[in-house]
C-alpha cells in the first residue's frame, strides 16, 4: 500500500492571490471553493525541481516537442494500460479541451451528427454546440450504483449522418471507470463512428482492483478509428502549464485532426508543460500512489458524512451528488449560503445535482463537510 505520509498533502497552501480560477471567484468571502477540477496540492517535488532547473536556464524560446517525452508516453501507456502505441501517433496539444473542439470541427462535416454523453464535463457538449454540429445527448443512468450508458437510447440516437461518439472515461462527473465489457459494447454500438475518448482522468482511479482501460486498446479495429485525449495535468496538478496530447493510430485521421495544429491555429504546449510532464512520468509514481491514497480517504469522508445520495466515486476526485431530495430549488445556492462553493449540476446537464471537488487538504474538507452537513440537516431534520 502507498504511504500517504511520504508526501505532504495536509499542509494548507495559500492560493488566494495566485490567479487561481477556483479561489479568485469567491475571494474575500467566507466561502470554501470546491468547484473547478484542479487540486489544492503542490505538484510532485520532482516536477517542481525540473521546473526550477528550467527557469534557472533562463531562456524560454520556441520549443519543439521533446522526443524523450514521446518515448515516455509510449512507455507509460504500455506499462500502465498494456497498450502498444508508436511515438508518431502522438499529436501534442495545449490542452485536452482544444482537442475536443478540433475533433468536433475537423472530424464531423457541417451536416454530420455527434453522440454526446449526458451528464458530462461541459466542454464535450460545448465542442459540438460551438462547431456547430447537430448532436444527441446520450443519458447515463444509475445502475447498481454506477453511472453507465443507456445503450438503448444510444442505439436509437444513431443516424445515417452520425460521425462521432464522444466518450469520457473515467467519467466526469459520474466517477465511473468503464469496464472492458462495457467498452466493448460501446465500441460495437458505434462501430461506424469515430470515437473521441477524453481520458484525462485515466490515472486517478481510486478504487483498488479497478484499472483504466483506454477504449482504443481493445482492438486494432477500435484503435484505427479512435482519438484518445490525455494529459498529465490533472493527475499531477499542473493544468496551467498547458500540455496534452492526442493518440491517433490511423494516419489519415491524424492528418485531418491535426491540420490546425500544423497550421499554428493552435499553439504548441508551453515549455513548462513539457518539462513538468516528463518529470512527472519519470519520477512521479510514488507521489501519485500517495495522492491516490489520500484522495481515497477524502472520498470516503464525503460518501460517509454528507448524507446525500451519490454514486461511489471509482475514479476522479469529483463526487456527483444528488440533491433532488434536499427540497431546495437550487442546491448550488443553498450550499453557497452555507459557505461552500460547488459546481452547479446544470453545467454538466442535470440541475438536480452538484459536483463536489474533494481534492483539498483534509482539514479544509472537514470544514466544508461540516458546513454542508448543516445545510442538509436544516433542510431535512432527522
Ligand atoms: C473530462 C475533462 N476533460 C478535459 C479537462 C480539461 O482539460 P485541459 O485543461 O487539458 O484543457 C477536464 C478538466 O476538468 C476534464 O475534467
């Protein structure tokens, strides 16, 4: 078992005044902000050292994608997911979200149609809306305590002009780690479509005994029509460094997807993103194991203490909480009045829910849970 004490996840880090999106919005108020999906943890020591060394060099000119990073990604994907890929399949991006937009715009013709899960991280749907391309929402349903696809609706939503299926695995905000059989069925149902799989949360599997499985790793037939989007920024907490990538086996698909990258419509990752990712992949395993242990503890607190229904969070540090029994019009407002800022569920497609980011120091989590518990008890006295 990982030793959560080998690294310090408990000492509070002052984020006010650091231009943090999560903290700035409620600055100066007695509000604990647990919304946007970054963590309150410092990045691994090895990442901080590598960045410091790069700053020490002092020249930050235009940068090419380092071959050693391509190699590190190839090795990691093989080691963790038993997925053999080649360095040339990797297309670097400044973020996963730009990759979602590229996919909707470049891989779906103007009269084409996409399938988008709901609820889901809002930028999957936004990518379809802003392209703009016709799309159908494919609901996830709660089955045996897990958010899984409603496969009948998926089947019914397929149209002759359907081109692309957006998948989010592990799922944000549902916390699902899709199993092999589930992925095989999804791949089968979408056999005529391109799959764009947002796997940014791949290394944040909290449930022991479960493992992330890239859908493209199922079979060559799936890989040749899949764009897999990944980044180390969620796992090791440096999203502002800006580095992500797409893994695309098929050359024609890769060419189409990356036209705007080659045309410089999209900037390359920042040098800090490259440096941080390489250091995390080379030296971050022990830190990651400790972080997972810590997050597991946080998740257990949230599930145990809140007293509201939620699916067991298999992966991610985000709990998707059902507030329909709370008896309030707007659960986000209710918790904000009690001093905790969560993400309103409407942002992801279901206004009855809120999303709770529990990637923070345990003491702050305790304080937030006490405030939320007070809100729940006030609404539903026992
Ligand atoms: C599923 C998912 N995709 C993408 C992102 C953001 O990706 P990036 O910051 O690399 O654009 C997030 C951040 O919360 C996310 O949860």
